[in-house]
């Protein structure tokens, strides 16, 4: 598989838990990501996994995995803070847990192949505040399970970004390729700046009114309280049409055309009024 624009400034290391034997060590090669420890030599410079393994080298590019056999779900336990230039998932569904992943490159990338998933069930930081997720060729799913705050620019260039029941704050979110954001339960996404390129669409999955929130203080080219025109109509919430997406002036929320809480209250009041009128008519009281 072509790895795309992996930085030429950083070494590339492949996840490999079985030494110089080919492959990464089975379909689910769970182990520890570390820079020391006799049993923690789980990285190799060989894409096929046929050379001796070594510890992680700070600032390298991480590829999951060596060979093509690690097709299952598996857990990678991160020891301490590990600096990484970028992460690529070629096959399988690794979950990173424990410790901290710090993207140390000035323009770090996460690339997940189609049909694959990378889950961050740990702390994530970026030295530059920037992060690029997906591409035209890498359209898999990236999952953030914990709160994440990045002061720079997050670029979503393709694939799915799943936000799982936490708070996410980005300085800027730029959508440059057809992409999906999955609000996977009681999630808030809060942006200072938001932009979506011409000809590009963003699909919002699993958004629930009053449980999930998508805020943008500034939306390039957008107009408050307006629906049906660009760029508002390039964002589609499932269950609604693109023409029903708007940007509220009173709280900067991007949402489909659903009743506000005050409208729900008015609706409930109307229902109760009708009910009591019917009850009085029926009972004569």
C-alpha cells in the first residue's frame, strides 16, 4: 500500500511484536509502545517485519503494522509520552491506550486506510497545535475517546472522525475533502474558526438535539440564521437534507432545522392546554 505523504524528515517504523519473523505477530498483535524495556522491542524498519525489532525512536512515523496479517482489533499500550511525526494504519483496528501520544512534527498526519479504524483511548497532544486527518486515499475512521484541545488547525481531508462523548476544542477546523464527523454520544465540538472547501461535503452522523453540540465562532463564507445556500448546504445532518442546515446567531451553533428548547416548551404547553380543555369538556368541570 502507498503510504502517501509521510514526512521525509522522520524515520518510519512498523509495529512488529514477533521479532525478525515475517509479519507483525498474528491478527491481533497487542503489546507495549515504549522506548526501553527488554520485552518492548516492538518496532522494525522492515515493512514486511523480517528484520530485528527495536524500541520506538522518538519523532518517527508509526505504521500499523509490519506485513499484512494484523487484520483484527488489538491494543497498543503507550508507555509514558511518545513523540510521533505521524501515524498510518494499513490494516486492522488498533486501539492506543495509556500514556500520551504527542504529535511532534510541525504538520502531523493521521492516515487510516479505508475500512480500518484507529482509536485513541488515551491523551493526545500536538506540539504545533495542528493535525491533519485522512486524505483522498485514506478514508478510514479515526476515533477520539477523551477530551481533546488543539489550539492550531485540524484539517479533515477525508474519511470519518468519530468523537465519543467528550469535549473537543480546535482553533480551526478545515474540511478539505469529503468527510464525516460522527457524534457518538453527548459530544461537544467547539471551534473558533470553521471552513469547508468548495465542492466538498461534510456529513454529520448520530447528532442528537440538546445532547450533542457543534459550535463555530466564525464560519468562513456562512451567514447566520440562513439555510439552503453555500456553505451551509455543504453540511448535512443525517435525517435532514443539506438545505436544512443553519448557523444560529444567538449561540454560534451549527445544527439542522429542529425546534429550539423554547419551541419544545411551547409545543408541550399547547399539548397540555388541549388536554385540559378536552378533560374539562369530558368531565363537565
